């Protein structure tokens, strides 16, 4: 009986030890999973910023060849509202004979699946001339975490308030299908991106992420300073 009781106690102790080890392993896995998720977010934002930089280089390549800013084309099969690619190869950003940039694909999980947009109705804060609109790339409807990750590259802290762009001119850096760049810039009263508290005019901001409504976050990236 004494040996049997001892064996049972020993088996119970082993079971407890195994359960504790399993619990620790699972919690460690969960901790690691969180870190991987954060790492994936950073990697995807890095990829997005590299794509934006490539598009800016494509714009510069075409513009430096004497092409008018009004003739720049963002036509691509995956983009609605920017014309048909192949119509004028030499002025097309996403044509190998023009800007030579690949597909304008936003990494999955950074926004709600909306396409990348291009506008000429907003002035990037303290970039170029203060009275004219710049050519901007906009990634609409980003997640809050992706928006904050973009702004951290601009010098904001992870918990800093996201700048607002909801000033009295009623424009936002993102206007959906309205105002897509097809060769014209806003010349009368471009969006200044100086509405709300805080706003994006505190420091030079060639790129960043702002909110126009409480649950909408939009990244912009300056492609052509004017």
C-alpha cells in the first residue's frame, strides 16, 4: 500500500510539473506571437514606405526628362480612375518605359483594401512653397496601428495624438474618387492640412498619417514638391 501511494503521489507530481511546463510554453508562445505581429506590422510599413519612395523616384525620372507635371500618369490595371496603362508609355509611372515602378499594391493588413490614390489638392506641411498644392500619394483608411507606425518614422512617439486634417476649407488629404490627379492641381485654395489639434504644420512633414474623422486614418507621401 505504501509503495502504491508513493507511486500515485509521484505520478501526480509529474503531471503537475508537465502541466506547468505546458502552461509556460503556451504563454511564451503567446508572448512571442505578439512580438511577431508587431514585427510584421513594421515590415509591412517599411515595404509601403519603400514603394512610396520608388513611386517618387519614378515621378522624378519622368519629370527630369522635361515632361510637364500635368502629363504625369498613374494609370495601372489595379487602379480605378487614372486612365489606361499603355496609352502614353513615357509619362506613365507604372510603365517600364516611363517611371519603371512595379505594381502599386498596398501590403495586406495596413488598410481596409482601398486602392492607393494620387491627388494634387493638398499642400504638404512646410514642404515646397506654402501656397500651392503638392503631388501626393495617399493610402486611405489605414488601421490605427499602421498610422502610428508611419508617424513614428516622422518622429512621433507611439502614443502621440494622431494629427487632424479637418480645417475650415472642408477638404481632407483623402477625397475618394473626387479630385484624383489626372493632370491638374488645386490653384485657388489648396488644403493646408492645418486643422484640428494637433495638426501637421508643426514641423516639415513630407509624409505622415492624419485623421479626417475619428475613425479614419490616411497616410500621405509627397511625390512632387511644388
